[in-house]
C-alpha cells in the first residue's frame, strides 16, 4: 500500500505540474499580448482579455472604453448585409442564421461532444480503481494512472467546454447583431406596418387588447432576439448530449450486458409523453408571446403619453389595466413553468427507474455478483446518462420558445414590404387617393392638382445651438422649440420638395412672423417647391397656389403663379435686440423643464452614446452580494418562502418552487411606482430605457432567475450532505478541501467585483437600442423623407449594437475565466479524495467506492454551485434594475419635500371641493427644479369663476408653466395658489388633478373604446358619455364618419358612440376628432375648472369657433365653472372676459381684450405681428 501512496504522490505532483504549466501559459501569453492589437480573434486572446478586464474591475469601476474590441467580422453592417443575402437565398430566418454561423456551430458541437465524452472518465476510472482494490493481480494499470487520467479528463473536459461555450456565444453575438440590425433597417426602409402584424394570418389575437406595431417591434428586439440567442444551450446538448448518451450506454452495455438495453427501452417508452408536453409548451409559448406584445404595446403607449395620464389623475386606473394584462401573462408563464418542470421531472425519473430495472435484471438473470466496482460504476455511468438526458430535455423547453420567436421574425420580414419609389420631377396629382394605411377608412379622394414648381403651395381648410441635447423624443424642448427644430431639419436637407405640416400652430404670432421673414422670404428656399398646410390667413394670401380641402376632397384651387413672398413688419415692432433678448431669456428660464435633462451645459460630443450608457451604469447602485435575500421578499409571504425552501431541500432540482410569485409582485410594484413617479423624472428618462427594464429585465425575472436560484439552494443542501458523509469516512479530507474551496471563493470574489460592472454595461447598452427603435417608429415619416437620414440612423444603431456586442462578449469571456479556474480546483478535490481513499488500509472496498463516488459528486456540486452563484449574481442585476424602479419616490413624497411653502396635506378635503372654479395666484414664484432658475416670478392674478380667462404671450413666456403650476407639476418657491380658497399645496396631487379638467395641445387617445378614453375608471355611465358626444356633434370635425376598428385590422364607418373602438394612439380618428374627444372628457368629468393649453392652435377657424361656442354654453350653464385658455391665436379669445399677458415669467398686463388693444402694449403688439389688429378695431396696419 505504501507503493500506491508514493505513486499517488506522483499523481499529485503531476497535477501540480499541469496547473503550473497552464498558469505559465497564461502568463506567457499575457507578456506577449502587449504587442497585439486590442481585439479578440480567438479563445486564447479572449481569455487573456478577460484577465485584463477582471483585474481592472477589481481595482476600479469599468466603462465601455475599458472593454476589449471585437474583430471586424462583428461589424453590424457586415452582419446585416450577410444575413439579408442568406435570408433571400434560404427564405426563412432559421436557415439563414444556420448559414450565417455554421462554422461556430460545427466547432461548438465538436467541443461539446468532447466535453460530454470526458464526463464519462470519472465512472470508468472509478471502476478501474475499485477493480484494483478488489483484485490487484488482475489489473495491469496502477491507480496512479487512473487518478491522473481522471484529472486530465476533467481539465480537458473543462477546456473543451470553454471552447464550445466560446464558439456558441460568439455565434449568438453575431445572431443578435444581425437580427437587430436587419429588423431596424427593414422597419425604416419599408411601408408602415399594420397593427398586429405578428398575429397569424386569419387568426384573431388571443389578447383582448390591440397591439401597436411599435410595441410588437420593441418586444421583438428585447424578447424574441434574446430568446433566439439563449437557445445556444441547444448547441451544447443537441449533439454533445446525444454523443454522451450513446457512449454512456455503450459503456453500460460492456459493464452489465443486456439489462442496460431494458433500461434504454424504458427511456424510449417515455418519449411520447415528453413529445406531448413539448407540443403543449409550444402552444402556450405562442400565446404567451401574444400577451407579451399586448403588455409592451400598452406600456409603451401609456408611458409616451404619461403627461396626459397625470393631468387627469388616471395613474391608478392605468396601473390596474396594465396589471390585468400582466396577470394574463403570469397565467401563461405559470402554465409553461409547470410543463417545463414536467419535462425535467420525466428526464430525471426515467433513468432512476432504468437503474432499478438494470440492477434487478443483472442480479436475477445474469448470475453475476453485484460488486462494488460494478454497482458504483453503473450508478456513475447512469448518472452521466441521466444528466445528458436532462440536458437534452431542455430542448423541449427552449426549442418551442426559439421556434416561436423565429416564426415571429419570419412574420415581420414578410410584413415589412419595401416602399414604392417614384420618379423625380414636378409634383402633379391626377385623381389621387391617399390614406394613412391599408386598414384606415378615412381617405383623401380624387385629388387632382398641378403644384407650382419652385413656389409656395398652401393646403388650408436653443442656448447651446446645434449641440444642445434634445432628450428622448425632444422631451428637453418645448413645443415651439420642437417645431422650429423640425423646420430647420427640413431646411437643412437638400430636397427640392418640402412638405410642411402646420408648422406655425406651435409658436406664437410674433415668432411666426420671424420664421416667415427669415425663412420663407429669403434665398434659403430658392429653387424649392413648398407644400404647406396652414390655417393662417395672412400666409394663405402669400401662396402661389392655394388648395382648400373639405371632407377629404378638393373644395377650391386658387392659382397665383406670379405672387411673390414679402416679409411682414409691424409699425411698432420692437427692435431685433429686444425681441431676441426676450426669446432667449425665456428659453433659458422656461424650457429646461426636466431637472435631469437640462439645456444648460449638456453638450453632445462624439462619445454621447458611450456617455449615456456609462451614465445609466453610474446611476445604478452597487448590488449587494446578498441581494437575493431581498428577492425572497417578493415570494408572496413567509409561508410561500418556507414551502419553496422545503421543496428545494427535498429535491434540489425543482424549479417550480421559485420565481413566478416574485415576478408578479415586482412587476405590479414597478408599474405603480413608475406611473406615480414625478413628471420631471418620467420626462428625463428615455422611454426606451424604461421599456427595456419592463421587457428585457422583467423577462429575465420571469424565465432566467428561478432556475439558477433553485439550483443554488439545491447544491448548497447537497454539498452539506456530501461533506458530512465524507467527513465521517475520511476526516482528513475536510482540511485540504476547505483550503481549496476558500481558494475558489477568492477567485469568485475577484471575478464578481468586475462582472457586476460588465453585466450592467451589457444591460445598459441595450437601452439606447430600444430607445432608438421606439423614437424611430414615431418619426418614420421624417426619416423616410430622406434616404440620407435612413443611413444616418442605421449607422447610429450600428454604433449602439457594436457597443452592446462588445459588452456581451466581455461578460461571456469573464464567465469562462471563472469556470476554467474553478474546474481546476474541482479536479484537484476529486484527485485528492482518490489519494486519501486509497491510502486508508482499513477501509473496505465498498466504503472506498462510496468515498470516491461522493468525492466526485462533491467536486461536481462545488463546481455547479460556483457556476450557478455566478449566473445568479449576474442575472440578479436584472432584479436590481427592476427593483430600483420599485424604489422610486412617489410624486406626492417628492413634491412634499420639494415645496418650500408646503405646510402638509389637509387631512379632510370636502368631497364636493372645489365648489367653484375661482383661482388666485398670490405673489407666486415657481421653479421646475428646486436648484434651477425661477420660471414664474412674483405672479399675482385672479381667474374668477363664471368667467372665461385667457393667458397669452410669446413662446417661452411662462404660459404653460402657469397651467402646470395649477396642476401641481412645479415647485412653488414662494406665494400661494388658491383653488376655491384652498391652497393647492395642501391637497394631494391626484385629488387636485381629478378636480380640474385640462385639454392639452396634443390630444391623446389610447387604445380601447371611446368610453375607456373618457373615463378609464369605469365610474361614468354610457348615457353620460353619449350626452357629451352629442353636445359636440355639431362641430365640423365630427361631421365626418368615424373609422371603427375590427379585430382583424379592417375598418368601417359609423356613428360615434361610447363603444366605438379606438386604435393605438387614436389613429382611426383625425386630428380634429381627437381634439374634440378631448373636449368631451371635460364634459364627462364635469369639473368646476377647465383649462385649455393651446388646445385649438392647430384647428381651422370654423372648428375653433364651434368649440368656443360650446365652451361658452358650458360656462353660462354653470356660473360656478371657470375657464382658463392658453392661446396663440388671438382671434379665438377676443370675446373673453379677461386676458393676462405674460412675458419672461411675469405678468405684463391684464384686462379685457378691447381695453388691452387700446393700450397699445404687449397684447396689441402680439395682434400686430399676427395680422389680427383689425379684429381689435385698431387703426394701424401691417406693412406688406
């Protein structure tokens, strides 16, 4: 036995030499790497680059610049073009992707087969060792050889596994980049997608909610692309697992003979059951995707119109609706989880039954003695076969998800048809018919007009300059600034045909004149044909051709080909210095509405996108190592948690005990806090970032955290039991095992510090992609107007995709860095156990066999625990990011801590408050940000009930701020705002907004019905809604029949009723109809105070006049009701009782329109510039 021990010492020396050699290789390559470019072209360079990243992450925070670059073949443009070429050849997404990464797939499959084969070395070596103990004279090879072989097999298997993982993950990075780039390019280059374009043809949606194309595309890139890339595990098991099973069965046959074939038959008998479960999973997975589309569509639609929701105090109702959709999604997730667990359980139980049958047949019918070597080797081999079958069973879980997502990709590529191209030249329409889409009923019909080339054709019926950050969808700019930026974008283009849609409606009259003088009356538009839609009478008089439309047809055409555009100037217009000073001052003070996204000092440099990603990472706090304990809080209570832990303890492989309760609770909390967050935060954070967390991160919670968490808990129980068994038999085994385990923990800790940053970078680089998708879909008309813009936005996305791929590659390489080192430690533990077991002379062969088997299990359990904890730590970043939104302060709390004048909420506000619509501002000074400038300054004004009051002024004068202050969206620094005698800072924000009816400039409708848009709470009866619709029926915009949407996407015309369906965004209504429906909301709410924020600015004079008449009747019928109107068009407020003129945040003058006109002050000046001085009876006119 002493000879054996000496040979085992030699084996241990051999292992030490092997580790030293591997370490020397890494060090040697590191020394040589300084002369190599920072690009990872093979696995060795990737492992080397991971070492640099991990060491740097140990010392400091990581940014995108710290990560290694990728080779040229990972360029998004190259991958997109290659994928499109392959898709055109193979016709399906799946085949195209296989052709795209066939080299990576072949190499990954080969190394996977080697890995699964190396797993068989442990039971085979165990058999040989036990045979030597049983009969040393019959064995030719010494135990040292088998110990060395087992060690080399473990190390070699680890290397093979790393190579397989490297190849498969690199292939999946290519897949993700190619698919995302192709989806984006196809979306911006094709016709507008119909709603529900991913629904099967001829089949209705399983969801009761309509799905917008924007929401479906967001889910496509955030969920479906991830599902396809996560299918890389199929590469490991489809070929490698099968090879491992075949070799394992062959080894069993040599060991026990024909009884193993009976066990194989039992495995085949269970195949139909597994197949049935897989088909059920596939069916439910398709339904799940449909429900997810609905949730993402609804969430995206509500978040992009969050201001309207907050104006009406609808946060709770919207949260309830979203939670109902989420509950349907949870039901499907639960069903899929049950079926997936059934697949796993079947794959686990069948080998156990096979083992029992094999032993029974072997001992009963083969006349063979069941020795320790045969028994434990059979258990080991069957355990390997069982693990391979478990791995193969994941095909039944991941394959349906993958095929469902591939089918959705094919549906998108089929639905995205190329746009028609038309020859260049003069624009001449003959009998043309136009519509917004195939499914819309409203059309412009029989349009015949020869536009004047190089003329003006009219259709009627910032402080940091061009480096200013405009924010998500222009959220950092005012409506007037956004209009001017859009106009400048058209002027900067080299197009000879400009289509301008009502560009003057968002700016005041003086700014309109300045835009006219400095743009339309200069050589800036020389040689261009301009088609302008407008309602301004003095602009109509300047057109070379005027076409009047009515009810979708041409009413009249007036041609004045010889007309020339002349600048307009007022007799008493102030000098340029005064005008510019006021506008710039107002812009500085007013338009920086969001504290997190301001116009001061934020300059966009060449690395803006990198900064955006790094900023999001910086805003995310460090995740605690025990953050999974907070995860347990969402399990549904102590009882659920106790049952889950008990289930895992009884069977460590279960997955059904975790996750779904938590994800449901977290999502509900997330939606509630986001909807109730301050408006400044909602406007400053890109919607794409929020959608990314509610889709990608939430998807991780739904599908990726439960499995590693259950596995980690199970492995902990398993290690405790195995260590106890080993300590009882081999006490000497504990100390060296503990030392090696501590070494593994140190390595894991070094890794964890770096990978936290890398994971956040990986998740944060996805946000700009989702944001660009959502913004692009909103502005497709602008992007498609110029081919150069398509290329610009495609290049911008390519930059984002490359950053995302670089972060994903770094995360994968870091994980492989850890796995290789921990695998070496596990191999050492296994060999050490073999040396100690063989050195014990008094142990019988059975206990030696048991010790070696348990040592093998223990080393594997430690290895799996480290891997699982690593995966869990990485995936918990998703939980942490979602939880961050759960912890957002409610708007009420933020307002209470921000308002210096807040004296606390009144405990009891009367239910009938307010009884009148009287509003009083007493020396009010207002800021959007407590550390920002004053926007309104010492404002004192009274708006009486029973009166109609108007607020006018230049763009940026503070008009909208006054309305937002009244609704509790600003910080009152000093003074008081009283509504019916009550200080609004003492009233809860929701209660305040529910007491006021506001009509914003941009009327917003949500998918659903007219009734749900009037009152999402469902408290108002249909008869009351119908009365409001009837009251507005005389308005010209409502004379056109409304398009009703059917579930299959078609339309039909009919009268407006509470049950009339509303498409996402209200696209089946015209702009005028949406504005009138916003007015109907006022009548349904029956509020005592009505506020119109430039609600009629883009309407034609007839519709505007009709709405004003209805408002007059409402005020007269209820003397306690007050009306405040923010107006640009002075003609609509000349019969008002009171006009307040604002300038640079101060009250310049107030009084009746007639008295202000006679004063020749600020109000008179606005009238002069707007060409409306004749309405005031003024003698001075405009010089043409």
